[in-house]
């Protein structure tokens, strides 16, 4: 047993102290471009050194120097900064690999005046990361003093640089870090892998100094919503064979599942490893609980205060001290304790289990093998952990023009707009520029000033656009003032352009007065004298007569014609007023009386005759041949290709909807008929008292059930009575006021870092660990089911039911509600009907909203958004009588597509005017108007795993798929598909996008996102695939086309089910953690 303890201690000591070269350590790269000589013009990769200060987001152009002696850089160079640049270009020192630490080479190069150091590899191998040395007396504290960037280049590139320098040529290169840090959007997501142990030497002190110094920047960025910060802590586990040992008991919690090395590496005294694990867990829960109350930045206060007040050196590293710190910060201690769980229980701790999973790298991030490690936008930061250097790296992660103010301070970046205006457009008179300074450099983008938007390329021209454009430098148009008169070529009624006013001629940039007298264009009446004025003319008549400019004639001041003309005008005004009064008195009052009687009849039906007069014709009249909607297990396509066809959003199996507008459509099986009136069924007037609602409900519902049981004709009773009963029940909120019920679930959160389902152990990273074979998905190239929609409809075979048919009307749109039961049907007559598909019953009709056909619809909880061919978009609350609650205006042509975001906060609308609008739920003013499309925008699809990502498709022959960040309105990517894009669907289970197309191949294409590589093309349709719909489980896709076919494809495969991978063999603490 004693031997086992010694062996365990030795293993722990060695694995913590030594590096593990077997870990999957990702090399972070920057690019180097050779600018001179031209014969060497090329671009190469370099590995960023893990020390010094890489210039993230920037670049450096310098001259390469190779020292004639001491090329290894292991000794101090002779002289006072011998490599300091003598001209405007900085010096990039080229050194050879070998004999000493990489960091020492960089330090000696910096002391010799170099602005950057390149180390040429001595062997042919893939690039590796130049790491800082471990704690050593040889380091002498120079590592943290290095303030220049460094990089490792491969052997062949280093040799080519040396050969050019030997020939006496000047070698100019550009070190570029602009793309070393991803910068996809306006928010940076970063994480810090740290430890609460403060007894690990100088590295722990440097780590704590960074947290204390960076706290101010981090909290400003977090409070402003610019960043999303997450702390992480490295943990180990104890192998099964050592769980009973004293070492595992002293260094682990939860029966060996989560461990940390002993702080002093002395198992007999001082603090134990499990104390560190428990405090790490507490700090994780502090962040989690604080984040729930939107105070995530409090973590920085807690960690810094804990280090000051509860230091190991002062023997105050304890639970009681930690709780005192939490109390002082107002943190809920009980919630944090609940989050931490029981450290003695033989169960998994969800918080620490997640940390172990995240330690294993995914994609480009790599494994976390260095402590501390900073990960920014899923890329590991390289360089020293210093406040300004890290802030520059974080600022480099913002998309251009979205930098927060803290990133634009003079200490971090230079304002390129100050020199020659950055080469951008400039209006010197109004002092307006298109130059925008960002952390990465300047961009030329036409500005928006005082609500006036400028349009142009930003480099040569920017023109004011919109109604208020004339307020900014007169819209760039001509303007002049003389004799107290001002004329302008800018018109408030026009959105753009310049046009000379009346009395002037010119191009709008320059206008000249027209001499109407000389050109004889006015004042040509008999006996008139003309005098030209600036901007007009003056015409006088002889004999004291009056000049009428409109008729260009003179009249007598007291002529009978003048009196007659005046009398005629007065007579017309009086006549119009009298006619209006008569119309109001007889027509409008009659209309109002009928309305009042209709309202009163809802409370006190007058008589049977009145009831019969109030019958609803659309329900009482026999249904005739015309446009039809079916709910069925197969789909009958419209006979006429121009009619609208839709596949329900909540498609299940082969259930679908189609519209039939052909005159040869199947005739209806029956017609409505009148039934004998039932005594007293429509005479009950319920009391308004809330205490009588139950009784009223009984009279309205239960009483009719008894009649229904005794009267076989009850089911076909008068439509007016049924309409009256529904109205009365709705007025008194009896069961039918709320038509539909929804559960508004939040969207699935974006998975920032892919997580492994297997238990993460560092031993699993070693080469001998087995990798799970990835599942290979086979996508069928032929449809799973196929229906030819011209076949006669047979209800006994198709198990279908006819929903609605209206004579001589076209169905223009169909949309399933999220509950999969109710369906909205839009008609060409501007009406929208809500149907219960299970009961084949119409619930209500939405009228008085649109004035043209309803071509597109989208549901958002109980809100049905409809778009019409006149370009208007209306939000309808289907629960209330006055259903129109909001109207969006922005399109000038037909609204072709509507889609709500998964969160229900943003609406995307595409139109025939080639415009894409992004609307915010809380405003009727569009958030973004995107004009980059060249044809109608019909295909819209919100990304299910990233809430602000929208894909759109263009309807032209050379159609493109565009990807938009709807928070900023920026186009992230555009893919030319070579054919019309008519519909788009995201795979709910994997990062894939399916598009349907028209000429020439009429195919469905599956794309891998974000690479947009084609996975497969599905063919079979002989005309444009107009519509697609996805089944609720996300596996099957239905496609419909005017070729009268419906095809069901098993495109997206089976839903992903989390399967636990076999656990890797556990080994003693895998010490691939490297103390920085």
C-alpha cells in the first residue's frame, strides 16, 4: 500500500509538472505576404507565438533583416539597438530555430530594435506553436516583458527569404493578423479558462493580475451587451483503481469524478486539491446565478474580492470567507449552494461535467491544454495575458462598423479618416463624410445624417435620399436668392433628383431664369404689356382691366361675366353642401339605423322575419363549383397552373393542402337546406351579471344538445340562428371567444461550442484512444412517395375530406397554425378564413383588412400576419372581433413571402418590388430595408440554430441564396445557384439548407452550411418547384410543382438522438494542462 501511495504521488507530480505533447493543440495562424521583390510575390502561413503582443485586427509592413552572426538569437546582440529601423518601415528580424527558448529569441530581438521576430523552422514539418517556457531560473522574468509579435515560419519559406537577402535585395513583407480573429457580427463571445488556486507560483499571480486589471473593460463590454463572457475551470478525474487512495480522497470530490492537483504538491499539509475544486465550482455557480438575474459581470467582482480577502497565503481560503464575499456583493447564497450540489454524493455534478466536456476542443478551437487559456469567438488567443493586448484581440472580434466606443480610443487604434478623409466621399460644405473609422481600419459607407439617408458607392458619390433630403445642403441641388425671393431645384415631394422650379430651366444642378416676355410664352393677350422678373413675369392689361394668369386673358373689373362666374361658383358650393346634407340625412342615417338594429338584435331578436333577414349568405347559400381546399393524406393540385398552391407548414406524413380552381372540379355532395324553426332557442337573453355566465353557457350549449338528440334535422338548422348563437356566445365570452391556444416556446439556444456526449477525460486525447466512427447518413435520391394530382379524387382511397369550395373564387394562400389543427385560407377576394381542419368547420372570416388578394401568410402565436398583392402587410389578432391591430407599409408591389423568426420578435417580408424588409414586432416601421435583390423575393427561411440568421432566395434565372444578419442588416454571404430559387428550408437536425429551383433543372439542392457545398441534388419535377414544406419531426420534405405532382422526400434523415459514447479507459490525472 505504501508503494502504491508513492507511485501515485510520483505520477501526479510528473504529469502536472511536465508537458503532454500528445494533446490536440491547435496552431493559431496569421498570414505573411511578400510584397517585394516582385519575383517572390506570394502569401504564406505562420504560427502565432504564445507570448508577446500579436496585433489582432491589424497588420505590419516591414523590411526583413537576417543577422550576419548570432542568427539563432540566443545571445544579446552587440550594439545599441542594431536592428532599429533607419526609415519609415519597421524591421522584421529573421532568426533560426534551435538551442534556446523561442521567447528568448523574441526578447533579444526586441532589445536589438526589431519590431517583430520571425523564427524559421529547422526541419520540414507542419507549423507548431512557439510556447512560453515553464517557470525556470533561465527565464529571468523576460517572458512577460516581451511587447512585440513573433511567429514561426516553415523551413522552405525561411530559406527563400535568406537567399533573397544574400543577393542584396530588399525584402518587404506584410504581417497580417486581420483575419486571425473571426469577426462575424456585432457581439464578441469569449471565455477564460482559469483556476482559483493562488499557490502555483508566478504564473498564478500573473493570471490574477490580468483578471484584476481587465475587470473594468470586461464589465463595460458586458453591461453594454457588446460581449458574452463565460468563465471555465479545468478539472481532472481519478482513475478507478486509485479512488480508495488517500491522494484521490484529498484531491477529488464526488467519489473521484472531479479533481485538482494539490496546491503545494504536498499531500500531507496545507490546502488540498478538493478545496480548489470546490471553490472552482462555487465560482462557476456565482456566474450562473448572476447571469440569471442579468448581472453576469458580478463574477469579476467576486473573483477579485475573493483573491484579496480569501488568499491561501493568508490561510483564509475557505467556505466561510467565500460566503462573506457573496454577501457583500448581494449574491443569493442559497441559490449558489443549490447550484453546487453535494460534493460527497456518488453522482455526477452537472456543472463540472459540462466543464469536462468543454475542455475537449471541437472544430477550429482545439483542446484546452494551457492554463490560463483565453478563447475569443471560438479561437484560442495567442500572446501574453495583458490588459491592452487582450482588449485589442476582443475588439478585433467585432464586425466592421459595430465596434463599441471603448475599442475606438486612441490607445487602441488610429483614425484613418483623419488623413485625406480615408479616400472616401466628402461634402465640404455640409462637413459630411462617408469615411467610418473602425478598429480594423476605415470603411467608405454613405452616412445617415439627421434622419437623411445618403446613397452611393461611398468613394466618389453619396446623394441625399428621402423626403427630408432638402434640409441637408439643399439635397445637392441648385438654389439661389435674389430680391428676397428664394428658389430651389430640390422638391420635398420627390425622394431623389433635382428639377428646376417653374420659371427656370436647367439640369437641376444649374438653373437659369426664363425670359417669358422675350420668348413669348406668356402675357400674349390683346393689349397686354409684359415685364420679365427673376423667376417669373409681370403682365399688365390696358384700360384698368384684370389679368387672369391661368387663362392668359384680361377681363373687365365690373363685367357681367365676372359676376356670373362668381355666382356660378357659389351656386356649385351651395348645391354640393345641400346634396351632402340630403345624403347624410337619408342614406347614412338609414345605414346607421340598420346597424343599430343589427346590434340590438344580438341582445333582443326582434322577430322571426328579422332573424331570417340576417342570414349569412356565404353559409346559407348552396355551395357551387369553384375553388376548393382539401385536407387529406394525398394532395390534389390546382388544375389551373396559375392558382396558388401550398403545402402546410405543420406537414405530418403525407397530410397536405391544395387548391382547385378548375371548373371541372368535383361537385359538392350536398347542399344546405332549411329546417323548421325551433321554439325559444334564439329567444333566451342572458343576464350581464357574471354570476349568470354558467347558466347562460348552459342555455346556449347544453340546451341545444338535447334538441340535437331529438331532432335529426337540427344539424341543418337556419344559418342565421347558428350565426346569432355564435355571436351571442362570443359577446359574453362563453368558451368560443378565444379560438386558438398556443404555447410560445423560446427558440433553441445557439450552441456556441459543440459538446461531446461522452465523458470527457484527458486520457481520451492520447493517440491510443479509439475514435467513434461517425454516422454516415444516406440521402435517397428518389421520393419516398409520389402523387399525381390530376387523378380523380376518391375519398375512400385517399382518406381525404373537402374543406371548402367557393364559386368563381381562387385560393391564393394557405397556412397551417402552429398547433397543426387550424388552417388559414386566403382568397383572391381579399378575405381570409380560419378553419378547424379536424371538424371541417369554419371558425371565422377576416374581412375589411386588405383590398386585394392575400398572397402570403405567417403565424406568430395568436397573430396571423397576411400580405396582399397591393403591398400591405396586416397583423390580425384572431381572438378579437376587430382583428386588424397593425398595418405595415413598405412594399410597392405584391408581398411574395412572409416569415416570423423563431423568437417571434422579427418578421421578414419579401416583395415583387425586389425588396426585403425586416420588421420589429414592436414597431410598424421597418428595421432594415434591403435592396440588394434583383428580382422578386419569395423564398425566406430563418435559421433554427441562430436566431438572427435569415436565408433568402431570388426569383431570377441566375438566382442567388443570400444570408443576412437581421440585427445589423449586413449580408453575410451570397451564393449564385444558377437558377431560380423558389423556396428554402433549414434542416432542424443538422446544419443544412434545402433549396428548390426552376429552370433549367427544376431540382431540389441540399447544401452544407456554412461552407455551402452541395451535398446532393434531387430531380424529378418537370417544372419549377414552387413550394416545399417540412414535417414536424424535421425529417420529411414535401415538394409541389405545376407539373401536377407532389413528392415526399426523406431528405433530412432521422432526428438526432443523443447516444452516450463508450467511456475511455481512465488513467491517472492527465496533466496536459500547461501553466503559462
